[in-house]
């Protein structure tokens, strides 16, 4: 049996697929033969990637998600990579607005996205969510991101039981070289990623395309559910 990931004739929907890690997942799924649709506030009909459909939708707006899903049709694999951009303020500086945004996107938004997709998910569909290393790596300034990402991991394990036989998994990336760290090739981005990478056992930060392969593994492995897949270069050690 081939070990190559093959998603021929399968529909993959990536929410948050217009940039960064989500875009890499969409591209990797397309290269594996899938029909791919990306959802995001900045999505267009072409999504900027050949043969990938884009639909504008806001993960914090249940009505927007419901309308988008109705246009999409049957789904074999749902991937959610959306996250709220923000810093890591310490407790004394943490604002209500920052807390509300983080939870609206990555907790409430994930839940209502899955709710909107449920009528269209195949009986053997997979759902893959995105947490992050701070779910289980603690430190000053990590409170909000830690709580939100830990919530996603708990969400995945609960839904793996509730939605069975559909499979639900969570990918937990560490630091990945994306535009979240600044403009590609800029001195600031290069310097901070080099500094972070030097402290990891892997000796570098992750690349979006290699992390995307973990999402494809979660899509295709029919015996994997309720798992949290760490891909963080040893950052949890």
C-alpha cells in the first residue's frame, strides 16, 4: 500500500486558508489531489492559488459561516487554522478587548464553524483544529494564549467522542516562519526567528509547508482521532 498522502476526489475546506499556515495547508491538500475551498474574510474566488476556490466568510459571524457552508456543499475534511492576531500581555496589562477577540475567534468561532459545517460533513469526515505550543508551555505573558489554545485541545478531544465516527484532531504548532513575524526577508523577522530557532532542539523554527503535512496526515489516517499532534521542533522539551 502506498504511503503517499492521496486526497483525490475529496473536498477539503480550510477556514483561515488565505494566509500563513492555512494557505500552506490549502496548497498541500491541492497538491495531494483534493478539491480545496478556503474561507476567510479576505478570500476571493481564486484565493490567489491556482484551482482553489475562495469564499469570503468571518469566523466570528455565525450567519456568514452558515451562508458560506451552504454554497460549499459536501465536505470530507474541515480544517480550521484561524487565530486572533495579538501580543502576549502580562496579566496587569491584559484588556477585555484582547480577551474577547481571542475567544471570539479561536473558541466560539471554532465551535460555530463546526456547527455550520455539520450538515455538510460526510459520515466519515475529518475535522482538524489548530492550537499552539502555549497550550502546554507556560510563562509570563502567555496566560491568554495558553488558555485559548488549551480550550481548543479540550474541544478536539470532546468532539472526537461526540461526533464519532467522524474524526476530530488538533495540530499544535510551535513557532512557524509566516507573515505573523513580519515581512518576508525583513531583518526583524529573520533575526527573531533565528533567535527562537537557536534555542530549539531542532535548531530552527518550522516552515509552513512541513507543518501542513501534519494536517494532511490527520486528514488521511482513519485510525487517528482525539489526538493532539505536536509539531514544534522540540519546544515542549
